[in-house]
C-alpha cells in the first residue's frame, strides 16, 4: 500500500477514488473548505489523522480509521460505506455514521446526534456516546460495554443484542423487534413502548411508565426503580426482584413482583396475572 504522510488537504475531493493507501498524520482542513476528501475509495487506512471538513468517507469499501479525530465540523463523515473498522477515534460531527454495513467500532468517543441511522451489522465495544436518535432503524447490532447518554435511542432497531451497557436515554427501544438486553442499566422515561419480542435479562430499569403496549416482552430477574404505570396494554412474562410503584392493565401474561404499591386493573381487556411474591 502507498503511504501519504504529514500532509494537509483542504481542496474538494482531495483523494477522490483512491485505492490501497495509508494516510498517516495528515490533516483534512484549511481555507479551501473542500468536501468529500476520500469519496468512492477502497482499501483505505487512516492513522493519527484530523478530519475537520465535511463528508470525508462516502461510498467507500474496506476502511480502517485508527487513533484519529473527526471534529464537530466533520459532518456526516461515513455514509453508504461497507466493511469499516474504527478504533480509538473521536467522532464528534453530527450524523457521523449512516446507511453503512459491516461496521466494527472499538474504544471510541462519540458525540454525534442522529448517529447510526439505517446501519446494518454493527459491532460496538467499550465506547462512550452522546447522541439523539441514536441508531434509529439499524439492524443486527452487537454492543458490549457501551455507555450512552441522550434521547430517543434505538428506535425501530431489529435483531440486536446488548451486554454490560449503561444507557441514560429517554424513549429508548421504541418499536424495537427481536432484541436482547443483558446485565445492563437502562435509565429513562417511557422505555421500549410498542416493542416486540424483546427480552431484558438481569437488568436494572429506572424511570416512569416503562414497557407499555409491548408484544412478547420478557423480563428475567430484573430490578425496577421509580417505575409507575408499568406494562400498560403489554403482553409480558416478567420476574421482577424489587418493589414497583404501580402496575397498570397488563394485557396478557404473568408478572411476579415482591411488592406493588398499587395495582390498577380498570380495563376489561386487561387479563395479565400479577403475583406478589413476598
């Protein structure tokens, strides 16, 4: 592979259509303010680089980014690309990842609203994230040791698994399908409304009005805190290990809980069984 070292690029499409190159200690920045530096490229490695211009990696294939920084000015950095590996990199521009597939992200710091929309086959491990509408309509996610703070995350995702994660995020997992969350902490309001075939195992769930209007919902040995009006209109099988404030009108299934301050069953269609296991 050819090497490009210690260069600065600011022109439009500076390295457009490149193949089989290593870009090291380079800066994509400058007064020409050019976009799309590495668009339509293949077999690219970027090491210790600064990206301060828009749209650097569109329609790329076989891309590795290591120990680099994408600034707030680096908008929409990776779109329509495939086979991507990103390690120990700051991703701080809005919409940093979208419409990509086969993505592996490790040890990164992400501050990026609307990150990960319609991405498929993404593995993420040991990352810190701040985002809104994080991973919307993504599929086949495999997340481990992720800390995330934001709003409206994981909406409409499918076929995904999460382990040892901490999420502080309002309206998470709405309309999610075929998802498993294990050994994780999820804090936020209105968790996982309208989800289907979702399982929480050994999780700590914190916040008001969780898990309503769900189908085939499972909770296995989960803690719940500040949880009121839980499970309204949901089909649920749940074993809860902590007291809850209130449970309201579960549609079907069974809920085991050590204590509920209030059980509300004022809907004739609510047929869920609630067992208080002292």
